[in-house]
């Protein structure tokens, strides 16, 4: 245990920000940046896929369904290799490991996030869509102003949980030299050579604390949404006691 504290004390900057400012940004900060960018960039694509998956038009629904099932059915490592070798051929120049991993996560996570959004949409009562259409709103305006806000609010805990998965998936960036947490731990291990267990124990504890904290946030948010739903249900479902009248109906 003392060795772990000494390693962390001597190499905390490398674990936290990599070799920055003398070298590239890395470590925990780069892991969080990569994960956040992947989630933000994949989210609009996942919305389009989710809407396409519930579309009544087969020509729209079928390609989105194929995209989701194919990406969810293959390992992330294979997508990394495809992106690493295919993208430079398409654009005619090499790209950095960070960009490669970001593109991979955006493509890969769009399939998973779209299913979360689609589940949130389908969990809403069918009367939401019917009532909006009866009021004169079109299909897309109903989705934009009525369905999606409620679905995304209900899906927030699942989105946070998926963010935890993205953080853990960034570790695979090590194989294409992405300067993230695992890469920083390997640099420390190469310097010390004799204490791999302590170094990777620090790495494991860091990921555990980060992911566990986010998981607790997701659980707390899920309970808050459940309490709000229960409050709305009890508030709208309370019968008026017999023999009482409202003030507007009281006799003069």
C-alpha cells in the first residue's frame, strides 16, 4: 500500500494530464475529454437513428435497424481497427490516435444510445402522440416538442450509465497509442519495471472511483424521476371527498 502512495505521489501529474505541457495531453483528463466528446457527438446521430427506427416508413426504418444491429453485434476492437486503417484511405492522410478513437466511439455508441432513446420514446403512453395529432400538430412537431423532451428526461439515468461504459471503452485506445489513462499507467510501469501490480492497481482504483461515482449519480437521478412520477400520479388521481364543493360552486 505504501508503494502505491509513493508511485502516485511521484507520478500524479502523468496520471492526471500526461506529459502536458512539455508533451501531449493525456492521463485522466484526456480520458474524460475523449468520453465527453464521444457522448456529445454520438447523441445527435443516436436521435436520428431512434426516430428512424420508429418511423412508419420502411425505407427509413430498415437502414437504421441494420446500422444498429450490425454495430451492436461486432466487437469494439474490430471497429477501432476498421477506423484506424479505413479513414486514412478515405481522406488521403493519416489521423491521430485520439481522432481515430473519437470517430470509433461516435460510430459505435450511436447504436447503443439510439436504443436508449428509442426505449424512452416507446415507454411513453400512446395517447401522447394521439393527443398531439388531434390538436393539429404534425408528426415531426409532435416528436420534437412533445415526445422527445419527455423521453430524454426519462432516459437520463441510462444515458449516464452509458457514459460510464464509454469511459471504460476508452481503455482500448491504448492499442493505437491514444494518450489516455491506461497509456499513462503503462508509461509509469515502463519507468519502474518492478511494480506492475501497484501501478495497475492505481489505474483500477481510479476507474472504479470514477465509474462508481457516476453510477451513483445515475441511481439518484432514477429515484428522483420515479418520485416525481409517483407524485404526479397521486396528485392527479386524488378523488374529491364526498359532500364537499369547490369555492366556485359554493351557494351564495
